C-alpha cells in the first residue's frame, strides 16, 4: 500500500493552515546579510550605475543604509571598500585611514548589536585589479599574497570587524589569516571564507561598483572552475581544515548543488551569496514586469536556504526583510 491511490500527497497541501504548519524551510530577516560599499569623501551617497538601487556611501552616511536594515531585523553587514589610492600591492587594504577601517570604527561603536564582516581581498586596492601580488610575468604570487591578505585581515580586525571574509581564493589564506589573528591576540575574530567562489560572469556589475575589474586577463588561475564540482568541494574543505568558522558559496544560484554537498559534508554554518549579477538579473526581470517582485524575491532567496545555507548575503536584504515582516516593501 505504498503508492497511489492510498497515498495522496495533495492531502498535505489542500489547506492553507496546514501548508503553513508544514513549512520546512523558512527565510527570516535574521538570515540575511547586507553588503555595503563604503567610499572616500564626506556626505557621499552615489548611485552605482551598474547596480541601480545600490549606492556607494561615505563613512559618515553609512547609518542611512544600516539603520533601515536594522529596523527590519537585518543583523549583519558585509563591508567592501573603495580606497583613496591604489598601488601594485594594494597597501591601502591595510591602512587605518581608509574607508573600510573608518567605517568599522564608526559602526562598531555606534551599533554594538550588529555583526560586522569585512571582505578581505586585494582587487579593490591594487592598481592592476588582481587579487594579489603580481610577479613580473603577470602571475598572481600565492605566498606573497598571503602576507598582504594577513595584513589586511589584521587591520580590519583591529578596527572592529567581528569576522574577516577572505574572497581572494589563494591557497592557504585561511590558515595564514588564522595564525596572523591568533599571533596578534585576536583569537575571537572569526573567518568566514569564500570557500567555493567560482570564476563567474555574475560578478560583472560588482566590478564596476567596486572598481575592481582586472586590467588584463581574468581570475581563472585562482577562482574555481564552475565545471569541476569535485575540485570545488576539495578546495572548500581545505578552508575547513585551516580553521574557517563559516563558509560562503557564490554565486548563490549557480552553486546550489555545491551548497547542498557542503551541507552534507561539513557542519559549519554556510552562507550563499546572491551576487551582483543575480541582483541585476532579478531586478531587470522584475522591472520589465516579467516577474512578480515579492514572489520572485522570496522564492529565489528561500531556494538558497533550502540548498543548505544558514545565511544569505544579498543586496536585497533590507527589501526582503521588509517583505518578510509584512510591511509594504
Ligand atoms: C572581491 C569580491 C568580488 C565579489 C565579492 N568579493 C569580485 C570578484 O571576485 O571579482 C563579487 C560580489 C558580487 O558580484 O556581488 N574579490
């Protein structure tokens, strides 16, 4: 008696109350992390042409984007910085007068209840736009880059980051950053590593937003090949061995299978990053009228949770939290 007609799955779906009671995966404001672009200057709120609806904020104005998010239950923020200067080794990534460092000081003092995550990478800070130190022949030197990343992470931790989030994809960065933090007595600062970061077309709008496009070549020698799931999982699990506290998969939708495999293969908290290209894909389809805004946003982000992610990093965090709270979005 295992199949139809004794079994009728629709019995569980006929009634709205029952459907509500049996909901397996929820999406709540507490699951959402909002990325923020912090730029130099004073009084700046500059719309980002490649990402309509998202702005770059100077440090003093970041409360204007943080407070509405906190008001609807968003609890964590991921900071990206546009520096005042760039050089070959991205030294502005670890200078205390730069936007991310200044924002961390301000926000850590002003909003003690929120979680501050600093994206740790070199591409926004290097004149060539690659994620690390370049050798003469234009190759990104892994081990020299580890030293630069460690300096950046230390600087972010010193200014108040609860977590650093290395997004460079060098080998050994989690271990290097962990020992740098521990060596400086900052063992309570955590590492959320971009463990499965694919070499993806979906970062295009971000690279305009953060001015971080590589000036030549691409990132395929360090970011992960989308067609290699076994290699992706091996690389991600190395971050676990090196001491990562949480893992990020990105882009979210093209990585749902990876998230689900990592969910089965590790008990670390996982976050899926709905990246700039996914934001624009949704936004374009919504603004053309092809998709219903609320239903599409809810379904898309809930799918990331369903794949096994505890958290979802998304430019839609505030808008989604508003929808989830039942307020007019
Ligand atoms: C920095 C970094 C990137 C993103 C997050 N951290 C860009 C890249 O790797 O080119 C992409 C985020 C997004 O597209 O929203 N390395």
